[in-house]
C-alpha cells in the first residue's frame, strides 16, 4: 500500500513513518519550517513539504495514495498555543486541516483513514466509569480538547456522507519509553507516568500498522494506553484483541536524566 502520513516528521509522526515504511510505501507530509526542532526520521520513502491548512497542497499529497494516517496537529509545545480562543492556528490546523485531508481523500477515492485522537486519560471520571468504543469524547475544558472533539465529529460527518472508513485511535500521552523522553520534556514525562496516562509512540505506530488492514465500516474507536491500570477505565483489551496487538506495559519509569 501507498500511505500518506500527515505530520509524518513530528514527535509521533517519526515513530509512525519509521514503522509503516518497513511494510508499505510511505509519503511523510509535514511543515518545511516547524516550530520545534525535529529528530532524525530514518525511513525509505518520500518526504513532501506542505501544510494541511493548504487544500491544494493536501490534494497534491493524497494523489495515488491508498490510505492516510492523519497525525498532523498544531504544536502544544511552542507559542503558548491553545491558551486563548483568539489564537487561530490550532483551529486552522486541527479543524480546517482535518476537513482538508478528508475532503481530498474522498475526492481521490481514498476510503481508509486513521485519525490520531485523544483518550480521556486526564478526565476525572466517576469511580467505576468505563469508556468503550461508544463513549463520546469531550476531554477537558481546554481548546486543545475542543479541537480533538471537533475532529471526531468531522470524521463522523465525512464517513456518513462519503462512506469512508475512519479509525479514531484515542491515545494516551505519547512518550518514548525506551529513552525516557516526552514531547514536552521531563515534567511532561513525569506527569504522564504518575497519572498512568502514557503510551509508547512505537506501540501507537504499530497500532496504525494493524489498522491499515483491520476490517470495519464507518467510524470505529480504539483506545490505547500503555499503563496497565488504564484497562480498568478504557476498553484497551478490545483494541489489543481486535488488532492482534501487543504493547509495552512494564517500563523504566525514570526520565532520561535519571537513567545511567
């Protein structure tokens, strides 16, 4: 298969691009000048620079593709984004960008899309409250969570009107368990570990790989969090069984700076 990965050079995109490229032809679509320094992404495939906010660039990127993994998102690290509704960039990237990707997909006849979504790992749910694939996403009262909720609604609208197959992969806090790093630094790592909210980025990438072949219609939700206690709150067991997936659950909880 020929797979387009939006945000394919970013923190999560690195893991997705490197993993998917071992099995499929890959095009990593990302900004030419990102706000944050990028890691090296080791893969064999195409790199295409552009923004999901530009429909013509997106339409060009989707041509000839068999599926799309939509991981592009406005940075949560720089410029204090999401702090105020007057900041248009998060809405332009996350909302308009998602519309652009799905509109271009349906015009090109691409029916399989994997949308990187969010699990409600930081929401204080009542004791015994269990979130399965039918649970709606609301998140916290932040503009980031608002954009993630709207992304899911956009996906459902496109799937309904254009018979698209869209997997909403609701991930916990995305970390690299092998190195002890998180996208937003050591405090972010510690917070994710302390709240049992983490998921290894390469486990998330392997879930994307399995979803490319998974049989379903319309929109299907998949929760994925690595911390074992998360299984009491989210239907992670169904995700693992449905995708024949094994994830990392026993990790070194020390951040990189504390490791020898």
